[in-house]
């Protein structure tokens, strides 16, 4: 692992001195230099709002789109920016026209807001929702077989899967999904493919031309160090006509059989309808979009994408093993090792016996979560999957194995409290001065 990475990188970020950030995957974090650039952009807008928004914003937005298009290997006219992956998936699903017998298909590990969009569409349109259950660990081939069986069952009834939504890396558990193979399967079955790449960009290398999904959405504020919120929405030319409006509907919408006020042009430039559609969809702070180049420059200054991804994936693998050793459990992976391959997140089982929790799994999870925040000044997502409770820890360039050890000892102490029937979280919080305090104290008594 490169010496440049680790705790010495913390000076580039803005975490509180007593906070150990083990959950980069949920909200990301912004380097200090990028945050400064964000504030500069915001002040630039405030100085001359009309000048910047009407005549300069478009040029800078295009420059940002050019850079992200290069990174994900996609033509510029297939790439637009949206606030987050949730809004991107919502935009795609709500633009599709559904007929009786149509299905939206996804795995039951789908992100909750995407699921809720589909469920709302099932209330307001003719579409039906079909879940494909997954219990990890399972092989990529088993996942694909489950997917194909579900599709065949729907088609055998004379109905059809209109669109399938699946992750590149799912959120809980945080495992790599064989999205490339799923895209191919969809193409062969005549199904629109929509990849939720919320965790993908900055964590895995991506070549959208090679994968060739019908739609792809990926956050840039999670793993790429871009300010919140910023995400990319990709649609090849063949599917762009399906996306007729943004949500909320912006100036780029062109109604079929009605007239409306003139288009609100943002500066000069010849662009396709797909590109202009996403230029302006309501007044908001678009400054995060314009910091994309600054985030990429920061990463390039550290050695580039491959170097960062290599450090993070190696640290996640090593840190996960260390945590599992402390907890006496295991890391979530399959025999082929594909669930964790290249990932910067790792899932570790907690030593909790569900049969002894008397149906209070939700309370226990919240109890441990609050204790992590208030007693140990850290946080990781905790969730039940299958018959076990897991945590998802994130590796990042400002962390080392020591912090995974700290987290492992904290979780072990909290799980022991639970199994003794004690509440871990209470009003009287003991806040550790630094991560090392826990690991040293724990090693003296364990």
C-alpha cells in the first residue's frame, strides 16, 4: 500500500478530531481543497447571478460533462448530470410508458428509494412489480440463473418485463453485482436494462461503451470526492427518446401536441435535446456539478484512479479480515471471491444469535448504531441479511488497518452487551478521546 495514503491524508479532509469515518459509502466526504472550490463557485454565482447562470454556467457544465464522459468512457452526448442516483433512477422509471402486463423487475436488495418509486408507479400506472430474492453469499452464475428463471416465469404467462433495475454494487449488503452479465442477459431477452451505479464510480473502473446498458446512473459525491449532490446519468442514443422530461419538469421538455412558452436557453452551443433537457430543471445550487474537475484533479494528484482504487480495495479486504478475527465471525463473500473483488466496502458478520433477540432485531441494530455514534464516535450501517446481522465498513485513503481494528473491538464490546441483555446506548455517553484508546483497553482485557 502506498505510503502517501493513510492517517496522514486526514489533513486533506474536514472530519472532527474525535470522529473516525468508517462509512464513506453512504454520503462520501469532500477534500478541503474541493470544498474551498465549491465555495468559490457559489460566490461567483452570487456576484453576478444573471451573467453566470445565463451565459457562463452552460460552458462550465459542458466542461464538467466532458471530464466525466472521459472517465466512464462514454460519448459526451450520452452523459448528463443530476443531483443524485435516486433522482436519476426516478427520472428513468417515470419516463417509461407502461401497459397492462408490463413488469419492473429488480432484486430484493434494491435501494429503498428506487423500490418506492416503482411501488408508486404500480399504484398510478398499469405496471406490476416483481422482486427476485437474493440471499448472499451466492455465485454470480446462481444470481444470473435466478434472474433468468424469474423472467421466464413472467414471459410464460404472456406478460413481459419492461425494465430491469439492478446494482453495480448493492448497498446492503455492499457486494459487487455481475451487472455486465445482467446487461447482456437483458439485451438478449428484449428487456431495458437500468444499472444503479450509486457506489460504482470511484470504486470500480467503468467502461460504459463496453458494458452498453440502456441506462446507467452513478453518484459522483460518494466515491469520487465531488461535493453533494452530483451524479451522472447515461443514456445511449437509442434510448434517449424515452427520456422526455426531468422531474421536476424543466425548460428542456418539448410537449407533443401543445404549445408552450419559448425555451429558456442557457448560453450558446449546439446540443442534442437529451443534453438540453438536463441543463435546467428548477432553481437549485448547481455548484457541485462545477467542482467535478477539481475532484478529479485532487485524485490525479494522489496518483490517479487505479492507485486510489487499489489502496481502498486492499484495505477493505485486510480490514475486513481483521474485524472478522476480532469478532470471531466472517466476511461476506462467495467461493469465487467475486462479491468483494475490487470493492472498497466490506461486510462483516456480527456475533449475534438472532434466536436470542426475541424479535427485537431492529431495536438492537438501532441501539448498537447509536452507541457507535455517541460512545465511540464512528458509524457503520448495520443490517440483517439472511439469518445474520452484518456491518458494512468502507475503506478510504485516509484510513488504515488500525481503524478497522478499532471498529472491530467497539462492535465486539457492544455485541457482548447485547447478548448479556444490557442496553448499549444510554443518555450517559462515554466518548473516547481517540481510536487508539479503545483498542489498547480492549486488548488488555480480551
